[in-house]
C-alpha cells in the first residue's frame, strides 16, 4: 500500500466553467449554501489500495449505486470551514489543522479510515486555489468549504465499509441567518435530544444533524432562528444549538460554556473564543449550566449576555429564549458588549486586520 502522505493531486480543470460575467452576477447575492464553485477535490479509499486517485476536477453529480453503504447505514462525516480574504488581498484559512484533526476524530468514531492531515490540507488548499475567483466581495463574505467522506462500497451487510469517497466542495457565502437580526431567538427543545452519552455527539456526522431537523422545524414554527438542546439523561442541562456552541456571560465577569462531555461537538470557534476571552482577563468555566438557572439568571440580571458561535455564523448574540412555558429576554435583547468585542477580535484575526499572535491564520497565496 502506497504512502498516502506523498499522494499528489492531478488537476483536471473544468472545460465549461461559469462565465466570468455570470459568476459576478451570482456573487452579488451569494446567500449561504446554495451557490457552488466550478471544481471539487476527490480522493478514493479501499482497504486494498488505501488512499489513491487524488484529483481536482470539475464539480458534477456523483454516480452512486442504490446499494451504496452510506445510503443504508449512514457512514458519513464532514467538516465546515472558510477561506477568508485578508486585508492585503491574500487568501487564508483559519486553524485548518484543527479541522483536519477533528475530521480524523469523527472518522474514528464512525469506523472509517483516517485521512492524513496533510492530504486534508492539500485538498482544501488546491480547491481554494483553482476557484479563488469565486470569492464574494460582499460584506463579511467568505468561501465556505465542505470536506466530507462517505462509505461508497456496494453491499448490504452491517459492518464498516471497505471503500470510501472523500470530497471537498466550495460555496461562496454571505450571511448565515436570513433574518439579518442583530440577535437571534432560540427555541428550547423539550421533546427531542441531539445526542446521548456514548453516542456520536462529538463527531461531525450527518446523523446528528438529521436528528436535529425535526426540532429545528419546530423552532421555525415558533418564529425562532435556532433550537437549543438539553441533555438526554436528565433533560435539565443546556448543551448546544442545532449547529453552534453556547456561552453565558455573567455580571461578575465570568463566562460559562457547557463542557465537552462527549455529547457536544468540540467547536474550533468555541476553542478560539475561550482563548480570546481569557486574554481579556475573564474567567471562563467549562461547566454544566441548567435551563432553570439560565432563566433565573436572566430574570435577576445576573446573566447579562448569551451568545452562540460556530464557523458559519461566527459569533451571534442570543436575545430571546422561548419554550412551552413562555419566553425570557437576555439583557436588552440585543448584542452585548462582550459578544461584540469577541466577535470583532475573532473576525479581525481571521481577516488579517489584527495581529495573529496565536498562529491561527494560514496564508494560502497572495492577491
């Protein structure tokens, strides 16, 4: 079996890319997750050959057999990351090594082969390079990157597959929340759980998100932007939103975020925020926080801010929390000072406006 870390990508440029004038028209309002670039990265895996057939090729539909394992047993994982335009016009990634590590951790949990970190990074960088003209110039724009892998072996037996397909696609992105509100409203899911101890909560796999969709639909029905899940055992402790981690800012300067107990996705933005908050002199505690306590602290004024964070939405204030028992407002219902400060610090680092003292930004190529 060949050494996968030495695998080179063959370049197969699209023979029919979107015309420049049409591309510019599309990029005027890219939205989120509905517009895609001309190319994709692809690598195949089999138990006998290992990782092989790496290429950058035109983005096109995947031919799939009806008996492909992923369609029946959901062996699938993915990542979410962004390419940013720096202040000097160059393009960069934010902590991509952490995405590569998390992709490996998700693969282990889902009994899938681990993609070498170097291959993960090479695939992402090569795709950004060939599709760099798709970067949107809208305020806050980015090139959202979706690396993913699924079981492609054709069989119906219940066991880990022996063949996999890894791909990366890219989507020019504007704002994540369609409402455009300065603070989001969230719905407390009391009937559904996102993950349980011993389950796949810490893996970034499609099944976790599929299980959250009925609760997210309920949130939308209640005129909320997002759903928040409680723990599966006691249905008491706040865990995370459908796709973001949560932070609670107290009036004594403490910041609380739910601990990584195996049921919560270890967010890269979450980890970055913890670092930045501690640099601001704040005490950040990773500890359980009860739903009843959240409501009581908001009512008493002890809790002054709540915010959610993730790759897609970055840092977003939570203004209103609704449940079957009513609703409560956090602070003034809008973004708080710390939420805005941490968001600005993070975005400025990602965009190359502020110094990167942590080595988080990986510059890809000049303008």
